[in-house]
C-alpha cells in the first residue's frame, strides 16, 4: 500500500489497532500505519467483530470520512498524527 500526505489524501486503507469496540464522542483511532485519527462528528456505534479494516476518504466538502469495511458504517474523522 502507498501512503500519501494528508493534504493530498484521496483514499487511505488501513486497519484500526485492537482493542477496537466501536466509537462514541471523540474516539481516537490508532491505525496500523502509525497514524492517529479522531472522531469529529457525533454518533455512536458498538462493534463486536474482528475485522478492523477501514477506508478514509474526503467527502464533497473536503472533510474526511472513515468507513469500517466489515459493517459499512461511516463516521467523520480528523487526523491527529
């Protein structure tokens, strides 16, 4: 996989490090590539699965949206590190 700088990011594929049980207000997501993202939009989702693969894309307004591949659930995120 090829990783790009955030400014040029169109799509990022990675996995969230365990333990991962979903998200609620302000959750931090630690990815296997060393990046850290934080939930920026409201929402709560409880996840009990093992597959933590995600994709992060920019939406039409330029904000980043993370999709948990296994469930298809999406949440707005911002990069911390």
